[in-house]
């Protein structure tokens, strides 16, 4: 029987709301808008304002040290693929496939 009193793995209820363990800070390991981890120290994210993609590099090898820093900032999928290829991040066909399905340009959502 399912235990409905225990929140799903990774979700924490703190009395004020539900926390899913994802961060809104682009430098964090658990940033919520990671699109692709290409190599152990490289990843591509959607920025917190959803108006650009950022290629990031980790400043230290162990994942509990260092920080993620932006290397390139782009709004075009084709430019993102070009830069990722130049940096040697798309040696895996599956990684390229993830980028191929992105929209041709990042568009900021309309807010009212």
C-alpha cells in the first residue's frame, strides 16, 4: 500500500510550503533549469529569466567544491550548438539530440 503521508523522494515539506530540492541560483549544482550535462565539469542551462542559454564550466573537479560559471551566453539554438561543438561538448549524439529539439531562439515568456 502506498504511504500518502510521506512526500515523494526529493520533496521536503517545511510547514510554509513544498520544496522540491531544486535551486533558482544558476551557480548551484541543483539548479532547476539545467538542460544538459555534457561532461563532468560542463553543462548548459536556461538562465533564471528564461531569456538566454548559458554554457557553464565547473571551477573545481569535485562537485561539492568550486562553482558553476558562465562561459558563453546565447539566444540562438544554432549558435549554442556551434559553440558547444567548438568546446568539444557534443561528442555524444544523444547530447546533440537534446539541443536539436530546443526552439530556434529563446523567447522570454509574456507576463501580465
